[in-house]
C-alpha cells in the first residue's frame, strides 16, 4: 500500500547523511505495562533494548527489535487530533524519539547513534510500524487514524552499545529505498 505522503518524501539516495537527535527513550517491560522512560538503554545485537519486552524475541531474527518515531510526526498527529501539544511518545509505545529525520521511506537505511567513548550503535531500519487499534485507547479517540503514516519505524540492532538521550544519530543517505521504489 502506498503512503499518501510519498510525493512529499525526501529521497535519501541523492543527499548527504542526515544528523538527528535522540530525544527520548522508553522501555516496555511487558505487554500493556506502563512505559518506563529512561535516560539511557543498552542496545543488544540481534535482540533489542535491554529491559524491553521485545528483547531476545524471535531468537534475534526479528525485525522489530526496536521501534522509533520522528518527533515531528508526534506534532503532526496531535494537530490531526486538534491538540496544541505534541503527543506523548509513551502513548505510542515506541522505544525512542528522534528529532530531525527526514520525512522519507527509511526501510533499509542504516541509523548510527553516537556512543560516548565507543563505537556507534548501528540500527538497520526494517520497516514501518503502523498504528494498531490500541492507539485509540492510549492516544484517545481517533488516535489510530491520526497516526496513519506517522507511527514510526522498526529496526534491528546490528551493533550494540549504550544509547543516551541527547546523542546524535546519523542516517546513512546512501542506503534504503525511496517511496517510489517501495511501491514497485
């Protein structure tokens, strides 16, 4: 299914790497449990974030080891709902929020998050993370519809390390597909 925003999307293959900022980290200790907001979390290769319910799921073969959303999309979804303030990322139940990523099809992209004194945490973006019916419960009536095309992305941990709020994240502009490629 084609994303209705695809005509406006940024083509990462023709641009320089993009730097974003990690603004928020949340862990979901178990299904339907309150999201625990943290300043740092350990990304484990092939598993996810230590302390999150998805860590180790599918024996490391899973494509949903971590989830993230663009800060800008939280504001857009709130506007669709007629709210002045951006949505609370805990209500979306994603693992982290990044500010400054392009409005682009990120599938197949490599995201590198800077780690103090070590190698970057490397994530491979595996696909979109569509909103589920629970968004009408956590965000409020109309939440699922408001988040259509804005609910974030899933990724696999390729190189682990300690993620920290405030870290720079670089999107490799030379990887992944554009929306037009995804529709073929």
